[in-house]
C-alpha cells in the first residue's frame, strides 16, 4: 500500500516522507491533503503525488473501521527533467477511490489473475512442467466428468476409465456417454495396442468393432466430449513441458476446495470445424489458454514410497479460445472468444478386470469364445476365506498364470470369478476365453498369429492334467500358500453343478389326476376299517356281546343254489301239484 501511495521507493535505503498540506474539499468530501515526491537521479524521473483522505468526521458507505482514513482521490504528475533544465515529458493522472475496505488479505487469492488468463512476460519467463509441481495423472484411473460450453447451459456428462498397460495389459481408454441426439448410453473402448475401437450399446447388447481410434477433428463447442477424447494426449498424458505458469493456490468449485492453478497458452489451436459438414475449414483459433486446477485429496496423508506427495485430484480444466474475424486487421473490438469447462468428480485410482471387457462384442457378433471352469486346491485349510488373503492379488495372479499358460493377451480373458465351496477346501475358477483379435473389414477376420480358443483351452488342459498349473501367493502375515489346479477338473462351465452350502434346496412334487382319486378312496377305506376295529376293541374291553350279524353275512353259503335250471323247474312243478 505504501508503494501504491508513493510513501516508499524502490530503494529501501531511501525513505519518502509525505508532507501534510492541510485540509480541502475533493468530490464534495472534506479531506486532508498529503504530498509525496520522489526523484530518480539515474533516469531523471520525478514523480509527485497528492493524496486526499477523508476527514475523521466523515462517514463513508461501506466503511468498516473509523480508525482508518479512507483515500478519496490522488493527483499524480510525473516528468523527466534533465540537468540542463530541459523537460522531455510530462503527464498527469487523476485517481478516484470509490470503495475502500481496510484490512489484511488472508491470502493472495484476490491478487490471482482472472480465470483462464495467461500472463506472458516475454523470453526468459519462468515456466514449469506439471510434474515439477507434483501434478500428474496416474497410470490407471476412473473419473466422472461434466462438460459445459459458452454456447450451451446444459452440462454433458461422461465417465472415463484409463489403463496405461502393465503386466501384459493393453493401453486402453474407455468412456461412457450419451451421444448428441441419442437416448441410450454408449461405451467406447479404444485399444491403442491393437489400434481398435469397440462401440458398445449396453441397452440392446450390440457392438461394433472398427479399425483405428478416432482422430478426425470435431467442434469443441458442439461436442466437448469427443473433443476431450481426441485431444486426451494434450490434456492428460503428454501435456506441454516448460509451458505452464504457476498461479499459486486459490479456492475452486466455490470455496469448498483449494486448488493449485496452472495456466498455459497454445497457439493455432484448435481447428475450426464446419458444423454442417463436420469437416475442418482450414482455419484455427488464434490462441487457446488452458487452465488446470488440481487439489490434494488428503493433505495430511503419508506419501507412498514409490511416489512423492503431490496433487492427486483433478478438479477442473478450463479452455478459453480467441480469434479475430479478420486476422489481417486484428482489433480488440472484434475479437471472438469461446470457452469450455470440464469438472472432474469421483476420481479413483482403482481398476477392475471388467473395466475394459469386450466379451459382449464376441457374443453379439457370433465370434468364437468359450466358458470354462476348473478347480484349485490349497495346501492350507481355512485360507481362502481368511482375512490374510488379498482377493484382488489372487485374481491378478490367476489372470497372469492363465495368460502365460495359454499364451494369450490379457484382453482375451473375461468374466473371471473365483468361488469357494464351503463344504471343501476347493476353489472354483470360472472364466471366458475370447477368440483371437478381430481384424475389421467387409468380411472380418482374426489374427492368425494368436492361438485359437481351442488351442488355448487344450494348452490349459494339458498343464492342469500334468500338475503344472500352480502358483504361490504371499499372505498378509508373511506366510505362503500354494494353489494347484486339480487334475481333470477343466470342463465347460455349462456342465458345472454347484454344491454351495448356502444354496436353498427346493423340492417340487406333482401328481396325476388318477393318483389323486385313488389316494382319496384308499384313505376312506382305511378310515372305515380303523373305525370298526376301534368299536370292536371297546366292546371287548367292556365285555359287551357282539351284535348279531345277519345270516346273509354270517353264512352266505346256504343261499346259494348249486342245482341246474332243469332240476329247479321239476321240483317247482311237483310241489305245486
């Protein structure tokens, strides 16, 4: 403030003492007048300032403290006077102060450049690389992104998953988004190692495999999602080096997060795309300022040994482009600007095997694949369900051994699931082998340098049956457990019947209509006989006589006539005579 009021000089050894000039009226306000004068003998420059401060009895709007005199106006005159008396130049300035709040700034936020401003100071400017200040995207991550432009108030959302490719994996990028004019989400997977793009509609289960990754330019304003994907190398993986201006820390995303701000400027970027034809016009924006905002998720956390503590959470990426309608006659009055902003949420460094799963493409397009299962035995009981075994490491080790045994790529394994049967110490490994890499074309073919599904399965079966599929794993307590595939256990997963103890056994019984009728009759007869037997037992106990039975029931034989019809007729005639 003293330097601004000219109450101090650039040379700390030279003190500038202001002189009180009395009272006056400025802008209708009673004021005190102070004057300071500074002479630079090196370049013969003289600067004089007269400041007007409001008197103590004056109450100004917005003033928060009566102990500080509020500046009202300054009259500044400067001149270059040479020793011979020649005056080379003279100029006058008038400063009017309309709002003044005394106090000490809590941070340098108020002095930071506005958003998207790159302050170029010419050759020799101290510019940095993002890694120099601890800003770096990880080798694998998942993040949700919201994009907005100056042409539309509607946010466009997409989800990015990336894996740089380690342990036999391919370098792949996946983004899930809703294309413009569509009502269904799409998953697009770029496989940079195989130079393939998988476009998956997960609602209907369809898939399209095309050669190459998308490189044709798109309009940044109408399609900010694809614009981000196309230029992912510039934004994420290969940002400019020694080109970023460090603008310190300031609040971002409201005041909830404190970010480090880094800004760079890129000439002749991006290309201008005709919205009707989708083709480039041959022109570019004159310059685009790119501003990154990064934060630290856990400032007090201890850094891992393999990586120094740095900014691990991207918050925003802001692009502001400038161009002149007539580059041959540039004017600040005709300059055009457009801006795009990307907000990052839910940043995660975790990765999962199904993040880049393309098995749906093989199923929907009728390409070869097979589902298999085999059994692993452990040399230690009660280990698979214990808290000393890291299931994620177990899945990774299983992936690695399957890849090495069958001599296939990581991307050809899918749906790996490890299931433990409680009734035994066996572990069932379910997985899917996909066919060789597809070569797109009018008639798609497959890479003949890769083993087929049958060859990969046979190689695995041979290793399992010969007892060669085994691996050791270190537990959390430092001990080691050995997993060995059970001989003759590799079968198609369609033939596998689970004996899982947690399953619920359901028994369903059904009867025919005849069986139901017979059961009713037999039940009635059994009930009748049981009733008769009970009544007889009661009479025997009471010693009551049994009821007299009709002769037809007690001795039915006398009522039966064994004579012939003729004899019966003669006898009847004789009797009547």
